[in-house]
């Protein structure tokens, strides 16, 4: 991932994009083209008391080999979720193993 800029406000905001193009996830063809890009905003983790928020510019690729489309995939980021796996684990542990018990 290539970091484009970082801003520290109430939270830490990081803008990034992928460094290189992926091969097709369906047929492994290497010459794919970028059809479009879209933005994803994800909660990542905490740095002290500040939340780290990722703003990703994610390309949508088109493969000329199999004529299919796919989006860039990142390790630790699942599709259609608004938080990374690291943040989800952090929240899980903060709730003492997943149970928010009333005291």
C-alpha cells in the first residue's frame, strides 16, 4: 500500500492506495486494466486514544483474458465491512470475549 497523506485531527486519518496491480483472481492473467476506482473508509485500530481511520482508493479491474471484473483485495480487510480484522478483534477483546455483561 502506498500512503498518500496523513492528517491528525481528533482521529488519525490515512489516505492510501495499492502500489501495484494484481493479476486476475479468476484466470491469473497479468495484463489487467483499471476500469474504475472507489473509496473505502475503514476503522483500523487505536493509537493511544486516537482511532486510526483508513481512506482507501480501491481499483476495480477488468481482465481481457476472461472478461471478468474484480476489485483489489487487501490482507486483513474483508469485503463489505467497515472495519479491519485488527479493529474487530480489538473491539471483541474490549468486551471481555464478546459478552457485554451488565453489572
